[in-house]
């Protein structure tokens, strides 16, 4: 994995909580929301690897770990305390 792919993966992961909040529904159970978030992160990682022409098992796996990890980290440290994801979820469904 090159540093450009790692950087882009981190940026994508940072933005994922907002994208997840658009698709999540308030009425869903927390477990359903968590599964949806994980699947969306995996799709984003696959698209990121594809965009960077890095569709091989090693790069896709590393991209997925970075996207999921940075999504969880950014959600806990920035998105959740800011309440932006709650407001996005309320506004979109």
C-alpha cells in the first residue's frame, strides 16, 4: 500500500459518519445501524481501492481497516460530540 492510498482511505473514513447518518434511520435498532455502518465502510473502502487502481487483496484489506478505523475514531472523537450525525439522521429520515 502506498502512502497516497492510505491518506485517501483516512479521509474517506473521516467522512463516513456523515454518509452513514444520511442512510441510517432513527427507528433502526443500534445493531442494525452498526451493521449498516460496517457494510457502508467496506463498500467505501472497495471503491477507494478501485479508484486508486489498487484492487488486490492486500490493498483492499488495508484500505478497509483504515476506513473502518478512521470512521470509528472520527465518529467517537468529533462527529458524536458535535451532534452533527444526529441532526443529519433527523433531517434525512
